[in-house]
C-alpha cells in the first residue's frame, strides 16, 4: 500500500501538480440549495469505513488498524447500538487464533445482485503489515438469518505479502476486486470460486508520485516522512456491464472491457492495449455508481460530495467539514446515499503517534434527488436531519 519514499524536490513538485490537477475538477457549480445531511448513527467505540443496508438492516465495518474496538462487522439496532454480525465468534479474532472463521480486518462491505452481503477481509491486522496466514478472504452472509453462505480464502498467490485487498464489485457470474497494496485487479469466477490476479503492477493500477493525497491542505504522509501513495482502490462496473472503471485512490481512473477480464486467456499485452483513460478525478474516499451511470464520490481535499454523470459533467452536491474522509458511499434503493465518515488520515500513525480523531464517528445519509423531490416520510431512519450550510469550494 505504501510506495518507497521520494525526495523533497519531487514532493514539492507533486504538491503543485496535484493542486493544478484537482483544481480543474473543482470548478463545479455550488451545492444545491437546501440539500441536507442526516446523521443516521454515531459511535465512540467503533471506527467505520463501510456500510450497507440489506433487508431492513444496517451493517457497518471498519479496519482493525484504526485502533478502535467494537465488532469488526456490526449491525446497528434501532437505538444506534452495534451488535456483532453474524455473531461474536466471527468477531473474536486475536493474534494466534484461527483465521478461517474469524474476521481479521475488514475493509469493505458490498451487496451482490441477490441482496447478500460480501465482506472483504484484508487479513492485515496492522497498517502496511502482510496478511496473516489464512486471514485474507471473502465471506458471503445472508443479512436476514446471519447464515454464512460462502467463504473464499485468498491464498498467498492472490493476496501476497504487501497486498491490501480493498473493495469488490459484481458483474454477472464474475466479481472484481482491487489490491491497493501491490497494485492489481483480482477476477473471481463466482461459479467455480477461482481467483485470477491480473494487471499486477500495470501503470493503470499504480499510484503516481506526482498525485499525492492532499487533506487539510497538507500531503498525507505514511508515517516515515514519505507521501502515502495508494494503488488501485476504487472500482465500478458500468450499468450495462461492459466496462470496469478503476484507478489509484489518487486518480486518474481508467476503463477496461469486462469481456477481457472475464477471459482467462487474455494476455498482459492484450490488457495493456485495451486500457483507456476514463476520468481524471482527485483523491477520493470512495464511490458508488447508479443505474444511469452517475458516479457519486467523496473528494478528500475539500470534504465534499460530487456527482459525475455519464457525459462526464461533474457537480458538487454539498460540502461539510464533518465529511472528513467520508469513505465507501452506499446507494440505497430509496435514493439516499449513505456516507460513513472514517477520518482515516487522523489516526496516530500519520501524526507522529498522536491521534487526531474527533469523536464520535458519524454515519450520514443524503438524498441524491433534487431537494424538493425528497420524500422523507417514506424513509425509515434512526437518525436526525442536519442542514448543511452553504460554503464555496476550497481553493
């Protein structure tokens, strides 16, 4: 996940380049008048960077290296309290314990087309550490019963030392995952359960030194005085299933025909020839794509939520300082976008051992419809509405 350090001259040049690159995108219209965030839940014991809604239930998860307790995967009850999901045993891993049926460190939750939850366990209990033996895996669970339906280990050939299996998306009989550590895509045949690792170290999957992560107008460093660079992280499948969009956390994004990804016979040369630029986005916390091809993403450099439509037009929907490293948005069926605020850049590792986390952790939602069209009466929530003050984009 962390690339080798770079010199001061490169760092300064990177800072200027990233400001120029992201500045072009940020000349977007101001946020819609009256759009509001709603606090759905908050926690002082659980740090989260993932959320899904399934069958009337709300599930949250967060990586172990955030340094907070609580279950690795939890379900929020009507009072906003978090209970272990699917049970305490799955959430009871400690160093030395068996990892096959315990969560080590969760980075993503996602729903498949049948409404079942897939949990991405990186298997890495410490930031930048190698996966513990048997720890990296995918787990599919029925959200209603809590029954574990499938468990797919990611062996050392698929998740080698230095890997950080980040996120997952589905497309027919295949699923695609990103390795933000070593820089690669992973293709899963859902029928056979077989994995393939592709584009390993390809330029489109690797972070660029000239595009560091800028948060609060400072370059985020990895704890060793070098800029933190995160390889291929976000990914989305086009509504027609023909394209995979992907890129480093810092951007830019590329696109690749899924027909090539799904074909085990595709060669590295064929992949290289087929990759095309897609969107020059800044560093983002996470993304979600709807059925019309609108991409919703959270920009790290200005605590804002944006929408990129299928034509490439980008609109800023809202800005709020509380959306600080809002991660992995989840688009619910009622049109609300759920935003877990992870504050990943504020952990002690990135600040000389001193945590800058501001408690409580917050879970927001916001309507993706025009404000006048939002129908709050039909939305079940455990939270409360908070109006977002208007503010111009940061320079």
